[in-house]
């Protein structure tokens, strides 16, 4: 066998081992198992929550000895699809991603399945005709988060500080990214709870795309149209609520007292707003999914049985307990 053939054979073996990522535990010459290679497509950096989620994933990959190939889609689905296709071409061992919207994933997920690369969903869900296109979905129950927001509000006006309030309770709603699972589900869960009492009226509802800037801009429009008729703001995340608080104050209205504000995530900015008396409650939505994702990646590579749905445990933080909770917060 010529030197070239020896070289090609050797190269082929190296490429094969590198391509397979050693996921099946193939040993290197030195006998050490090759690290698992995980391709991760992140939505972007639109909120404090997202930033904390990225820190959790990158730190957990490092701690787990997993090689992370990370891409930021700047909140564009087409960038996520490009990233998934790139991971398939690179023959990573596992793909994980947080889908910016629920639909439009069928084709690229079929490409991953054809390439025999398992896919794990984190944070947000997808709508597909064939659930075998992904191994597991690790994330919150957004409908329950919306229900928790609705329950806090109905308790506030039935037995809490608002119990003597008479007449309709006019609500404006800042929705998350159009078409995203958290926006769809948080809206549905909240509506389900307030439907029990006709006094609750959602008089305006519009997307603020989960960002502070857009949340402020849309709240300015709500205030221009409805002014002091607004009793309550329900924001699908803390960042939009914090932007809206700026708009409310600039309109000469007191957030947290003249307009009751409910939001979701439980990020540091929300605790600071609650301690300042400007936000009434934040429903927790934990971004700390990194460790759970990495242990699931290792289990997938090891061929273990994986639960289709892994729900993160969460709580509700009213302003009254914000100061005592704040020192314990990890994001
Ligand atoms: C929820 C996550 C949402 C957060 C927002 O799991 O997808 O996206 O609530 C973030 O802050 O932008």
C-alpha cells in the first residue's frame, strides 16, 4: 500500500472519528473519550432573561466538558434555520435550540433526523406534525405562568389592596414576540383566569417583542389612547414592564399604585422595580436551563430513555417579599 493510501486511510479514520464527534464513546489514541459536540442556536439577546439563559448554557457546557458551538440568531427564524443546517453539515453530536416562534421548523428538523442528529428543544416549544422530530422539550409551562398572573390579579381585587375598587378593571397587555410560544400561552393562561369575572376587560393588547424599548413605545401609545382609564398593565416579560414603567412615569402617573403592573420572568430589574414600589408582582420563569440541558445531552448520547417533556419548577414573587428574596436570586 503506497504512502498516499496509508495517509488517506489515516485521514479517513481521523475525519470519521472527528465527524462522529466521538459521541459513541470512541476513544482517541490517548484512550480519552472525545468530548461531545453540541450545536446550540440561541434566539438573541433581547432581554435580561435571554442573557441569563445564555450564561447558564455556556457555563453548564464548560462544567460538563461539552464542546459548545453557539450561534446568536438576533431574533430571526431564518438565522436559526441557517445555524441548524450548519450544525448538521458539521456533524455535531447533538443539536439544541430555543425556537423564536412555534411554526416553520418541520423541514430543517427532518434534515436533522435524516442526518441522525438528535434535537433537544429548550425554553420554547415548536408546532410539528411529527413529535419524533425532537427528543425532548425542556422549559416552563407558559400557560400556567399566564394563569398565575391572572390569579394574582383576581386575588388583588377580591381580597387584596384592590378589594374596595368598584366598576370595570381596565387592562392593557404587552404581548411577547408575535407567534412565540410564551406570547401565545401567557395570553391564553391569563385570559382563562380573568374570564370568570366580567369586570376584567382587556382594552388594548399589542406586542412589545419582549424588549424594554418596544415596551415603552407601545405603553406610550396605550397611555395616549386610554390615559387614566387604564387600571392594570399585564406584560408578558419584565423587560417590557420596565420600559412601560418609564412611559407611565413620564405621563405623570404612579406605576405600582395608580396602574397595577404584573409581569413575568423574575429578573433582577423586576426585583429592583418591586423594591421601588413600581411593579406589583413578577411570575418566575427560570432561564437557568443549562445544567438540565447538559445532563439531557449526555443521556441522549449514552442512549438513555429521555422524557419528552421536562418542566422547570417556578414560583411567584409579589413586591411585598421582593426585598427578602432579592439576595437569593441567581439571575
Ligand atoms: C421564556 C422566554 C422569554 C422570556 C423573555 O421562556 O422564551 O423570552 O420571558 C425572553 O424575557 O425574551
